[in-house]
C-alpha cells in the first residue's frame, strides 16, 4: 500500500526560551491510503496540535509532513489554500457550518470555491446526500438540524471534493451517543466503500474503536499503537480500554 | 483603578473605535467651522447691504446648528449603542467577577469622558485649521477683498461647540447607565452565541409588495414632476414625501427577499465562488436592517438634493446676472396716473413728466453722469387681459393651472423701443410686419403657457388693428433688470398700434460715466441721495442698479450655499457613519464565518473580494435608490427654484458627486479596510 501521509520527526514548541512547552515532541508515523486512523490522547496531550499541523492551520517548529509526496510544511500563501481545498477535507467538533446557508449551499461551497460548474455540483451533492443519509435536511438551515445531522452535513462537505485525506477533530464531541454511532457507521462506510482515508482525533474510546488503527499520544509523544486486524469492534474496544487504563491519568475521566 | 481600565479598554479597541472617533472629530470640526463663519465675516471689508445679509446668514446658521446638534446627538447615541453591543461579553465577564453594575457604569462614564475630551480637542484643532481655508471660501463667496491673511479663532464658536457636545456626551452617559442597569447577565454572556434565524419571505408576497411599492413610488414621483401643477399649497408636498418614505421601506423589505430568489434560481451564478455566501450575508442582514437602510436612503436623498440645489443656486445666480443685469442702472417711474381721489394733484401732474425731466428736477444731471442712455415707455391696456391673449387655448390651460391669475392686464412695448433696448441689452431683436406681434418672456412656466396661446395663432386687437403672432413661441427677453428670470410676458407690437394709449411706466436705462469701481460707486451714492431732494416727495420713481442687484444676490446665494453645505455634509456623514458602524459591529460574526471559509481552503483573494462585495452592496443599495429619488427630487427643486436660474445644474451635480465620493466613498474604504483587518486576525 502506498502511504498518503508521512510524518517525520515533527516537533511543535510553544512559548519562549525560558518557558518552553513541547506540544509535539518528535512524532513520526505514516498513514496508508484507505486507512481509518484514530489518534487518542487526553486533553493537552498534543493531538489537536498535531492535527492542526497536518491541516496546515498551524505550522510545525521542525520536521516534515508529506501528503501524497508533497512537503506541506514548505507551502505558503495561496498554494497552501489550494492544497487545503483540493487535497484535504475537514470535519470539526463544532461543525463549522455557515449559519446563513442551507445544508445544500454549505456542501456546494466546498466545490464552488474550486470553480466547479453547477451541473457537476448538483450530481455530486445528490450522490453524497444519499451516502450520508441527509437528503431530507438539504434545504434546512443549521439551526433547524440536530447535531448528528449537522455533523453528517459537515462530513458531506468534507468528502465531496474527493480529498486525499479527511481530517476529523473530535467529530463526535458535540453529539449524543445515538448520533455518534450513526455518524461513525457512516465514516466506516466512507472508508470501506469509497476508500476515503480518514485521520480522526478523539479522546473517546468508543469513537476510536471504529477506526482500523489507533495511535495513542501522551505528552506530545507516541505512547502506543493498536491495529484492529481481524478483531470485532467489541474486541478492539476492549483492547483500547486496556491501553487507556495503562495510560492512566486523566484519559480515564474521558471514558 | 476603574479609570485605568477605561483607558486600557480604549487603547485596546482603538481599531474598533476608529470610525466612531473619526465621525466625532469630523462632527466637532464641522460644527465649529460653520459657527465660526460669523467671526470671519466680521473682518471682511464689504458694503453695508452685504452686512445685513451676512447678519441674516449668521442667525440662520446658528438656528440650523441646533437642528444639526439633534442629528449629531442621535448619531452619537446610535453609534454608542452599537459599540455597547459588541462588548456585551466583556461586561458579562466583569459581572461574573463580582463587579457591580454601578462600577461598570463608572467604567463607561470614564470611557465616554476620555473619548469626548479627545474628540473635542482634536476636532477643535482640526476645525480651527480648516476654518482658515473656509475663510478664503467665505471671502470668495461674498466677493470681498482679502487684503491679507489673518488667523481667526472664534472663541464664541469654540464655546458653543463645547457646550453642545458636552450635552450630547452627558446624554450618552445617561443612556449607558440605563442600558447597563437593565441588562441581564445570562444575555450578556450568551450574546455572541445566539443562532441567527434566517426567515425566508414568501416570494409571492414579496413580488406583490414590490409591485405596489414601485407603483406608489411612481405616483409620488409623478406628483412632484408631471403632476406638479396640482400642488397648490405647501402642505400637499408632504403626501408624496410620506408616500416616498413608506414605499422606500417596502422596496427594501421586498427586494431583499426577491433578489435572493432571483439569484438563487440562476444556479450557475449562485453556485459560483463565494456568491452564495455573499448573497446570504447580504440577505440575512438586510432582514434586520431594512429600517436603517430606509433612513439612510432618505438622508442620502436629502443630501443630494440639498447639495446640488444649494450649489446650483449660487452658480446660476451669478451666471444669470451677467445677462440679466446688462447696464448700470434702470430707473422706472409710474406714468399717466389717473386723476381723482386716489392720487394728489401734484403726483398726477408729475406723472406726465418724462423720467429724464424728473431727474433734472431732482437735481441730477443725466448728461453729465450717464452714457448709453435710452428712454422708453411701457403701456397697459385694461381691457386686454391674460385670458384674451391665450385665445382658444385658454380653457385647457385654465384647467391645467387653475391657480394662476388670468385677469391680469397685459403690458405692451413699441417694437422700435424694444429693438433699441435689445441692442443695448444684447438680446435678440425682433422684426415685425404691420400686422404682427411677438411676446417676450423668460419665466419658463409662463413662457410655456403663452407659447401655447401663440401656437393656436391667437390674434389680438389694439386700437382697431388686428395683429397675429409672428412666432409660435415666446422670445427670450426682458425689460426690467432683476436678479432672476421673472418676466412673465410683455407684448412687442408695431409702433403705431400704441398711439394715444396711456403710458404705464416710463423707463430710463443707462451706464454710468465712470472708468472704475470707485467712480461708479460715487454716482450710485448720488442717486441714493436723490431721495432727500424736496421734489422726491411727489414722484413715484425707483431704480434698480447693477451694484445693488449684485450685492443682494451674491449675499443670498452665499447664504443658501453655506446652509446647504452645512446640512448636506452633516446628513452625509451621519448616514455614512451609521452604515459603517453597522457593518463593523457585525464584523465579529463575520470573523467566525470568514475563519470557517479559510479553514476549508478559500483563497485570501476570494475572501477579500467577498468582503468587498458585501460591504459594497450595503453602501450601494441605499445610494442607488437615493439617486433615483434624487433625479425626481432635483427636478422638483429646479421647478421651485426656476426663477433663480437654470442651466448650471450639471456643474453642481458634479460638485455634489465629488463631495459624495469623497465622504461616502471615504467611509466605505475605511469600513472595508477595518473589516479586512478584523477578519484577518489570527488564523
């Protein structure tokens, strides 16, 4: 399998020389095409910083990040924006939908900023709406939708551009358990049927158990890594719990 | 401690306050400049009659200042409310930390105090500087000679500005205290989180409302242009104004929904780039700001009308004088007064004497002081009324203009006299056959009415001779010198038709025998002093002189221009500032939205373009409707001010446009740059 994301010795420091905080302390790993990877860690472990660096919202202090062979730490200005809108898809904890636009328009925006003609937009939205089961809410505004619906609309926006990599930051953080389950099943579907590569950050073991691989981070370093292999989701969940227990500290609180 | 906090708050949010500060300083400066005109005019070297007009102007300016103070006061309170809204969260945090509401009010009190003091000081300094430039304009307007430049500081205007603005700031403080005491903590903390509900309007309702408002507006337009003749009293103008204001509101109301619908149905345009986002931004806000849009549109409308007609009055007045006052003096005298109880016998006897002879009897040597002298008479026939001269067109015209007096006696002049006069006045000469007549007029609406009669070929009979019109319209011309076009019509007829008719007025026109202004003024003084002659008691003689007409109309023109400029600029600033503040106060919401767009990878260029369009549409929307209003408004003003002159409108519209571009455009650019800064913050 070719790897879509390569992270080499990435470090990210905050603060000045006198009071240095190492948010990411020399992390390296790879994500292969078609993988569904979850990054787990307690709050303050550096997982969101890592995601921000990969998504080019933040810059690394040292190290390199390659997406499909291209070093994104070297990108600047409009090339960066181009990379972000063409190669990446984003799903945020608080949905980040525009409250003035309908679901349909929110999804369409991801394509229209790439100057895709409407005829094409129309076909693609129809398809993605079916896949994510949001056909009924397309003409609603964000405030008229439930959290789960909003997150599925956000997911539709993220994958409609056929990104090389979908980045999800605590996608179930603002959802109730039923909506979470439904969303994660959709993620699985996207991953298996559409071969979308997904990198998800979470502190929730249940959410992580839907991934094919889980990377644990503690204090800015990789602590452990679990692969699902042929396990059932339940078995994989138990394994994750074991590591979480080992990790100790405040990640337990998150369960 | 609280004072320090206030200082820090202002220093921190100086960027947000920029427009507010800018507006306050501008307001203070303008208020000072126009109130300081009084002390500038005192220094000027002008004649006493000009002084009277200057006095009148200064009185009117201080009256207008009270009105201006109301507008500025309203603006400041309105602006302050926006700034308060932006800081709800901050106040919420103060309250949760246990600060009392009284202390928050105190913080706001200090803030207003600091802002007030700074804006007053800077505004007064700026105003004093600009008023030196203004003094040049004032001198120019009154055509006074500036012998040397003099720095003028008006302590009276300064004090007045201080008092007026202090009152405004105290009102703001009271308002703030009230607003703080009424606020609830939960609302303050959640202020930013409230999800915006976007209500879509029923498109059919919008279409219907739009059509009705456009029709109403059309009717209001018609009232002030085509149907203007139905307007008989000053109060009737209120109806089209009210209709216009109401329909403006509903046009904005319906148009916002309608435009969105139209653009949404044009899918290829709507789903291109950030178009959908920009349009939604626009429509989501216009729902909540229809009312302020209406106010701004109407204020802009008044601004455009006031500025363009004020500037045009001054321009056309002076331009008119070149043609309307061709000679130095016109002396007129009542002739052939009827004998009877009405007039004393001495007056009747005098009325048989020619103008030249009367001047001699008054002790004035015509040959010594006058050149280019021309004397002639005007005749009036009492059995010849306006209605007769309109002929068959009368019925129709009377129906159209019922308020005119059709029973006025007509005035006549001999063809040879008129042609001599026309040569002197540089007017078009008229060559009549024995059976022809012509009408001269320069008051447009009357000229049109008379032309109607001429078109019908109305014949007139005088002394047994029947005359037919030579031209099918009036000839532009006049006999009496005035500052404006007021000749409603004089008949030019062959000389022999007026034989044996009683004279009505004797007229003598002439130029002064003098080489320079000083010499002319000397002769003028002599003529004014003729009033003291014992013979003056029994003669009805009067004079219009070039000098007096020029002074009067220059003063009047300058007065109207200054008041127009004052009001126009204040209105313009007020409306631009409201728009700018509204736009900026929403920038916090916008910041989040633009951040989202940036996260999904939108180009900076595209974002800036979207922001530019969004703000541009907001500034343009009320302006466009205001300009359409103004087309008709200015037409109405032209009608009202017709007597002052015509033709100069283009120049004043260009001037108005320049002022608009400078101030309104300036506010637009500042708003755009500030908003750009706000959405740029932190990625």
